[in-house]
C-alpha cells in the first residue's frame, strides 16, 4: 500500500513538473513622472555706471555703455522676450535750462549681439549707427523669438548725446534704463 501511495505521489509530481507554471500575464507598466524646474526667471543686467566722454556745446559725444545681458532661465516652451531702453534728461547743477540736455538729444543703437546662447532668433533693435533712435520714449533694444528652453543675449550699445548750443560747463548725469519683459 505504501508503494501505491508513493507511486501515486510520484505520478502527481511528474504531471505537475510537465505542466509547468500556469500561463499568466507577466508584464506590468509603471507610469513615471518627473518635474523639470525653471533654473530662474527673466532678468537683465547692465553696467552700474558709464562715462561716454566729453564735448563742448553744439557738439556730439558718443560712447559705449558697456555690456547689457538678458538671461532667460524660465525654461519656457515659448521663451520670447523684448528688451527696451529709455533715457532721462542729463542735468548738472540745479537743472536749469542751460544745465539740462533734454532726452530728445539722447540717441541709442544696440548694435548686434556680441554673445548669444539657446535656440531661437535674437534681433537687435538698431543693428548699426544708421538705425540709431532717440530714447526719450521706450525703444526696442533687442528681442528673442522662437526656440525653446533657456537663452541669453549680450550686446554693447552705443549712446549718442547731442549737446545743445547754450549748454553750460559741468558734469552731466542722466539715467539710461533697460527693461525686459
């Protein structure tokens, strides 16, 4: 009897071994997510000061402002931006009419970008001196369109100041403001 039970168990074991595991779905999907963060925002850096030279009444003073850089770290699908520029009047002393160079006499040209990175198109507002503009109202200095992700552009704009006849001697100070949006 003992032999019959052992033989029966051996037979069951053989059937199980031959049959193998039952066919089953052996795949499983995992949906994985991750977040890409923006490295930063949209910013502009400009020189703190610039001395563009000297001249006499009725002459023109021209000089470079120094590097202006727009840094776009928004990581955007459409990283478009526009940089603008505007100037105040230039004054000395008490700012009387003889001590003021009105901002209508202040011209600007961006020139081409001196450095860029990222995809898309970088377009100077005024590529050459022939396109210089009066900056008594906001004017486009540089734009970026197209591409994706982060980018930057640097340019070294030229400022042109026409000194009116009747302007008195002195050190004149004005503010040139660049903005980006």
